[in-house]
C-alpha cells in the first residue's frame, strides 16, 4: 500500500512541476501526456518490436552465461589459470560495445550476429566472477567433513561445491538478465531495422517526446519483469539457499 501511495504522490508532484512550473522546458512531458501516448501509440508498436530485442538478448544471455559457468568450472581449481581468465574477462568487459558493433558488422555483416556477440560479452564477466567466487565459497569445515567420509571428486563437486556455488551463480544470472536486454536494445541503435532500440531512435528523431518517455518506461518495466522472473526461478530451484549461511 505504501509504495503505491508513494508512486501516486510522485506522479502528482511530477505533473505539477511540469505542467505549472514548466520543469524541463518541454523536454520532460507531464504524466498526463505520457500515459495516453503509452496506451494508444507506443504499446502496440512496442509489442511488435520487443520479440526481436528479447530474442537477441536471450541468445546472447544463454551463450555468455553458459561460457562463463563452463570456464569457471574448468579453471577454479587452478589459481594461475583462474587469474588469467579473470583478467581476460575483465578486458573483454571493458570494451566499448557501441564502438565494437561497427567493426563486427564489417566482419560479419549487418545481421543479428554482431548484436548477439555484444550481448554475450556483456553477460560473460559478471557471471564468470560470481561463479568462481561461488565455487570457492565452500566452508573449510565442510571440506574436512567430506574428506573424512572419503568422498570422491565427483561427489565432492556435486554434493559439496555445487550447492554452495549455485546462489552465487544466480547472482550473476539475475544481474546479467537486465544487461542482456538493455545491451540488445542499445545495440539496435546501429544497423538494426526493427527492435526497441530502433523504435526509440525513430521516436527521438521524429521529436515525439511523450512516446520516447513511454517507450523508456516500457523498457524499464521489461527489465524489471526479467529480473523478477529470474528471482522467482532462483526461489524455485534453490529453496534452501537462504539457509546456507547457517550451515
């Protein structure tokens, strides 16, 4: 109830500041202009374009996170190699993605491949670091206990390391699900003929300010829904994770 009241009060304040005191000098539309634009103009077009943006995000998300988890599993027990992989991942993550897209389009063409690669790069490093941290998170007393019981390598991995690592893996998965969608959207500013990013560009160049704000709000809501879906999945897959700190 309190969050709802806060949102209503914020909208009323926003409306007063823009409509009466002319905040933003025309660049910031009042909520009374944004809502009709969202309902009548933006939402139908948004729903037509969002599958492309989400599709690119989903492919890059799957590849980036899959590679990160696989590589973390391969190097977590080898400290020198782990440091090297971490440094390479950090270097890739630091690349200016918008500057990389034109280069990739020269090499691969103007299809979806350059955008998928950029989304993959945006997802790789956060999940790599969180997964490696999770793989190293098993308490020493638990390791000693498994050693005393004579657990073999596979048993130690599956019953000891993985349960402690999975909550950290989901930290990366939840963080990067928003990165994937927003990176996919931004990458559509270069060389895309459809998608949410292309829609935003069209609205900006057409000086449709209420529509720009409405599209941005829908994109923010989509990001929130994706994060919420990953949080729900974590609770379904790891109902015991909140008790790990007491073990």
